[in-house]
C-alpha cells in the first residue's frame, strides 16, 4: 500500500473562515505533515482557484458564483495561496481544483496514479466541503481512505462532529492525529 497525504484548501481565503480554529488546526497539521515527511510519504497540497475572470464558474453554481462576485479567486490571488505557515516545500505537489472535490477539474488522479498511490490520508477545510466531497469521490475510485479527524475543520462544529463520527466511518478509517502519527 502506498499512501499520500492530502492537505486540502489550507489557503488564505478559506483559512479565514475558521480563524477561531486556525491556530490549533495549524499545530495539528504541522505534526501530521512532519510525520508524513519522516515516512517519505508524498504530500499533496490542494487548493481551489480559477483562471482570470473565472470562466469555469457557472452562474448556475450557487456557491461558486457567490464567491466569484465576493472575492477574487484566480490562481495568483492572495486568497488562493497556501497559508504561509504550511507552505509546500520542494518535492511537494500543488494541485489546483475547480470545484469542491480535490478531483474535480484537477489533475489529482493523474498525479496519484503516477505515484502509484492507493491510500489517501485526508486533512483540510472544510469538513463539510472538500473533505466530504473528496471522500465520496475517492471511495468511488476505490482508494483506501484515512481521515485525520482533528486535522480537519469546519465553520459548524456540529456538522464536523456528525461527519467525523457518523458519516465518514462508512467509507474511511477515522483517526485522531496523535494515533495517526504514532501508528502510520
């Protein structure tokens, strides 16, 4: 089994949505990323961004069309850059997606196949967004899945809890960061 760590949507504009949780989340993610590096596990940072003018965003897409008018989300915008505290290092992969799932509109599947990865370790913001959508799509693509529960965050703590405790265990192994670091 070859694993890869996905660090999803830890970009400036999205981190700001969970600012009250950011410090604890960053501390946790730093430990998870360090453990992955120690194991020489590929680390893939995933962000959402669009071309200038966001031609990928349909007016029929309720969430993305609202974002399009609210804040610039093009590939060079500050809001789409990975937060500097978790900045990718040389050798890490940066994947740009165009929708909620890390697979949607990105080359993630190509990268994973080229690395011969069959197990994904998921982290990110938001639990109800990228983590949920990526879990569903990755399960349908037959990836083995682990979700690091405290390396995910959501603006709604109750939604996070329900997903972590009741929904994700149907398709993934859900573990805390301390257990994942100790046992992976």
